[in-house]
C-alpha cells in the first residue's frame, strides 16, 4: 500500500472538511439574530448551545463508530462520515428556527468524526516508524482548513447571505467522498472470531491507553478554552477597535500557521527518537509558552507567544495518536480510536465552558494560567507513565539477559 499517497489524499480531504465546517463560524450568532433571537443573554446562550451540540452527540457516537470500523474498516467509516455530515449540513440552509438549527447541529454530530477517522486510517496503513511524520503532515491539512474556512465563509455570507454557505459547506464535504472512494485503498480488517473478539473491556484494561485518553481530553480543554475567549482577551488589550474581529482572528491564525510549520518536523523527530520521549517535553513546553500570556499587555507580544506555542503544540496531537496506535492491538484499533475521539470531543465541549467560568470568576487572563498549568500537568502525567514503562522494559531485558547467562554457565 502506498501510504504516502494516502497521506496526500487525506490531507486534501481534511482541508476541505475543515474549511467547510468552519465557514459557518463567523455568522452563526448573526443567523440566530436573523431568526429572532435578539436579546443579548439569549443570543449568547443559543450560540453556545448551537456551537457545542455537535461535540456532545459526536462524543456519544464515536465509540459506536469505532465498533463499525473494527468490523468494516476505517475507509468505510470515512465514507459514512462524509455522507452524513455533507447531507445534514446542507439541510441547515433550510432551518426555519433556532430549535431546528440546534436539532440539525446535534444530528450532524452523530455522523461526524471524519478528521479523527482519517488519523485512525493512517495509523493502520502507515509503517509505525513513519507514523509521526505522516500524522504531523495530515494535521496541517485540517489546520489550514480551519484558517481558510472562516475567511471564505465570511466573504460568501457577505455576497450571498448566510444560508447558501451551508449548501457550499455540505457540497465541500460530499466532494471529499470522490478521492476517498477512488484513490484511497481499503484498510486491512482483523476478522472477528469467538476466540479473537474485540471488546471495550480490553480497551480499558491497558493503563497506558487510559492515560493517553485523559491526556487527549486535557489538551483539548487547554487549547479550545483559550481559543474560545481570544476575542474577549484581545478586546481587553486594544479596546473597542473597529478591526477587533481581524486582530483576534489573527491571534488564532498565527498559532495555526506556526502549527503547520512545526507539526511535520516534530513528527519526524518523534519517529527518530521516540514519541514517548518527545510528547512529555512538548506538553511541558506548550504550557511554559502559555503562562507568560497571563501578563501580556501588548498585542504584538501576544502574537509572539502564540506563535511560539503553536510551533510546539503542532507536535502534540500526532505524538498522542502515534502512541495510542503503538499501544493498541490491531483487532480493537477502531474501538480505541473511537474512545480517543470521544475524549477529544468532550474536551472540545468542556474547554470553552471551563474558560468562560474562570474568566467570569477571576479574570480573562486567568484562562492562560489554566491552559499552561493543564498542559504542564498533562506532560508530567504522560512522562511518569512512559518512564515507568521504559524502566519496567529495561528491567525485563536485564533479567532475561541474566537468566540467559546463568543458563549458559550451568
């Protein structure tokens, strides 16, 4: 199987899906206003509900789609996700009320997970000594889409209105089915037998996997919490500037650009020296780059720290995925990546909520303290687990060597 071609195909698909799904972000609250939600508090509540509903249903369904992948393969899972997400997103163009839009956003979550599934597919087909490089490169596709999508969505909504953008988004997602069907090879599936039957019990019997699930959840809280509050923080620095949306968007885009630069190189570094060695270091460095942002008083200073943090964060997700892939037996790989996706979606859901609560009770800059401390603690957790495993592995090798020497002597 030509795994490099699979990386290129899925990079294109992830770019299109990410760009499509983020096209609607700039005007989601404006569409709700157009539907009649004009009171400020109600508009904030509805915007939060509509935005987060997808993450909730996706977290519920991810393990079930993992079972589907163990039986039929991740390529079939990609096709399933593309069809469901594309059709339901297109239907949002015809939503007549906030409740209808909320229901469709919740429903699309049941079929979502295209990007997470693409990581799982690559983990199956890429040689393990190249997994960090492949997953790091793939990550740049979704990040590039996240940067470009809101720009395109904002421009299209200004030209044609809000609702046609949903149709464009649905079409973008459906078009990804063409390269998946015609250019992507079917991934191997381990036959399920009575003696070799996959189960979720086996997933949670592996302590290193549980630690990596927790790390995935905490990383998403740290990253998404800050992103959700970025506009408010930038406003605290520059006041009510006329180009506030541009300045806050630039803060997020700078991090994304840095991630695109850093992810492939850090993935290769992890392949060379070991992902279990690089991941704790990257997490701690990410936290250390987040903490100075608490005391940032100038916008350009914020941009510098966001860029430096983005360079390091780019290697975290590929390293997590590569380690999860290395830890799980092939027959339960779909279930393992399903739980990973649930952890990620729950982090997406909890991050903005936690950041909003901390900003309300303390100050807006305290969200960077939350992010930094979470990342450092996660690095310590992952580092202690991988260190214990490496120490036990070394001891087993030494004991086996001593036993071999005794056997030769006697």
